[in-house]
C-alpha cells in the first residue's frame, strides 16, 4: 500500500544520470498523484498583478498568475498587467486546481537536476511542477516557499 502523500524533497541532491523516458513518465504520474492535494495560498500582490502560490504540505510548488479582471488564471509567462485585486483569488485558484490536469510530457532542467511537469487549466499551462530526476519526490520552489513564510501568507 502506498503512502497517502507522495514524498517531497527537502534538500537538493545532484548526481549525474542517464535520462530515460520511463522516469519522465514516472514524474508525470507522481504529479498526477499529488495534484488533488495542491491548494492555493494567500495571494501575493505585485504593483501590476497578483500571484497565488500553490502549496503542497506547506511548501510552495509554484505560483499561478491571477487575472483579477477575468477571475481566471493567466498562462505561465504572461502575468496580467492590470490593477491588482486579490479578493477571491485563493478561492478561485482552488476551484481552478480541481479543474486542472497534468499534461503528458516533461522537460528536464539540468541545472536543477529535475523534471518539470506542466499542469494545465483548460488550454493554459498554469503550473510547472518540479520532480526529482529519479521521479520519486516533488521539489518545492524554495524561494517562493521562503517568500510565503516571510510574509506569513
């Protein structure tokens, strides 16, 4: 019987390895297993947009760009430039996470020694989830985790 939650990496580990499609598939499956446990944190308000951190076991996995004009997420790489309004953002992103799905592909980022698995809502990629190279652990966004903790979000 498997553990109730997929494990999360706490300390970065680096080692040289041969990349295999089977490990990318395992990384995708791990994210599919974890996705139901993702939840929205408190919004982070920037001068021209709102980001909502996505948390897993109190670690930030990534941020979703929230468009307060539409009440929907924006695709990765394109935060909306508008008057930021965080009201209802966390609740909406929790709904969006329930409607999201893991895409059937992964990229490998050598400097971070990890797979990156995209999560989509409708036709927008809204999250990049990092998974260890051996596809056994989720890797938090440590910088974002610290930002969330520092601001008590």
